[in-house]
């Protein structure tokens, strides 16, 4: 990573594309070292450090998929009358063997007795008070029977290393009787905001002041990832205060996140200190909203300096911080999924930067449509709250007209 940088102006044609910038971020985001053993009850969203193999066959024995009657398929003709000889219930298997002309009452999940090779749904049979069962339809061999090991076979790998555990994965582990897993340790993220104009939530505003929304936004976003994070608060706009915060973070974090202070103003001490005392990988990206964005290293940690405007901070988090967090945690940094949607109104932009406009995506008449949330200023956080997707307009585009199909990135794939 180079220590040299140029503070690109707004129109610099050498600004990185989103794709180029992301490639550089991911190239530097090596998975953290260290593991820990976790009880599966607390392992949701954690990343596996090693593959997990099945310990047992699931199901461990043949069992019924339906409430009904278990019998020999050769006796399963419509109109046949069979003698019920027992009941097999989940957890209480019938121990006998079913012979010709016989059947057992069997409940969902119950072990299939010896001799049974088909289960007739109870809706397709009738039982008399004397224990006789009359079939109303022909039975097919193997019908409504779950075979042993049909779900998983003992010894087979059921979860790969690098898997970020879902609720279904937790259930799968429990079904195997596996109480613990070895997980990658959580990357440590230290973040802070800068700006003398920022006032904590709950305190009155003075002249020229605003509430600090970015820290709350970052904390909320970080809770959705397998990371440990530390909030250093609002750092005063002095070189000494910013240096102290960066030094503390650089000594303990895997990733430093900041908002504000990365432009070229007199009070933008984050950018000044990163250039003098850290390493700079890149400075600006040809995207809107989202400039300036600084990436590099400070101390032992990766550094991502997000813009101070709240929409820009969220946009750069979704496109750069999210994949970096996944890569650091040992998970796959899969690209966001996109779709094409019909635009309901005209959108305009200047050529030169990829534009990520906030939109409302919905289904209509069997297809996807999208419309703007209105004002697209990088300070307009309300428009982000209303949106559920980005409308991505390419750098060379001058906009799009109503009726055109545009690329859309649903928020659930990037937040």
C-alpha cells in the first residue's frame, strides 16, 4: 500500500471507480487470526473456522412423513380391508413386525416398523371400531416414508469453513447433537466522529450545532455483522485530539472507521494525520454520494474514513465497509444482488460519477418498478429512511427516463 496520495478535486478524471476502489479494499482485508469455541445457542451470524461433519444419520431410522397407516405395499389396493395390529408414535415405536393383511396406526415422525414399506395417509383410509382398516386408494411402494440418512449421512461435511451461520445452520447443528463450534474471532472495529458542531442526542443545540447522527447509524449497522466494536465518541476538531483517537484505535483495532474530517479543509485533521503518520491507499472514488472517502492504514489497523454527510456515510458503508467486515471475519464478501426495474419517473445526473440514488422498489403487475424518494442531497437522511433500494446510474449516464429499465440494488443485500 502506497504512502503517497493526491487530494483529488471533484472533477479529477483519475478518481477510482467503485469497482477499482472495492478491489483495493478487499485486497488489504485479510481475515483476522484467532478462534474461539462457542455454544451453538450464541453462534448465530458467527463465521466457522473449520468445517463441520455430521455425527449421525438424520433421520436416524426410517420414519413416517404423515399420520396414517403403515402396511405392505402388496396389500395396498383400494378397497382392501386390513387388520390393525398396533400403533407407532414418535418416541414410542411399535416393536413388532407387520405381516400380510396387517397394518399399524402410525403418526408423523414415528419409526416405521419391520415389514412396512408404504404409509397411507389417514385421509385415504377409514377405520372401524373393531380395528379393521379399509383403504380408499391404491398405495405406492415407499410413499410417505423418510429413509434413514435422507437428510444427512454421518461423516459428510454439512457446513464449510467460512460459513456465516444462519438460524437454519444452528438448527442443523442441533439436529446432529453438536453443542459447540469453533468460530473465527470477531474483528475489532473502533469508530468515532469528528466535528465541533456535533452535539450528543438528548442535549440542546446551540448556534450552528447539529445532533451527531452518524455514530448511532454506524453502531446500528455494525450490530448486523460478526464484529466487536468500540465507540470513541465525538472527537474535538484539534490535531491533538484526533491524533490521540487514531493512536488508540490504531493500537487495538483491526479496522478504524471515522466519519468527517477526511476532506482538505483546515480542520480536516483525520486526512492530514493519515497522510503524515499512516498509509494512504486511495482518497476519492467516482461515486455520488460518497466523496471524499479515504482508505489506508493507521498503526496495526485498516482505516476507512467515511464522509461526514449522513447519506454519504451510509452509502460508503454499504459498498465498502460491509465487504471489508465480511472479509476480515473470514466470510465471503459476496457482491450485492441486483435486479432490473422499470423507472416510474425521470432521473437526471451529470456524467462522470456512478450515482446511487435512493429509491422505493416495489412489485406491480407482476414486475418490479422503482421511483425516487425525492431529494437526493447527501445531507437528507429522511430520504434514506424512506428508501429500500439504490437506483444505480452508471458513471457515463446523464440520467434515465420514465419507462426505462434501470439497475437496482435492494438494501437488504448491502446493509
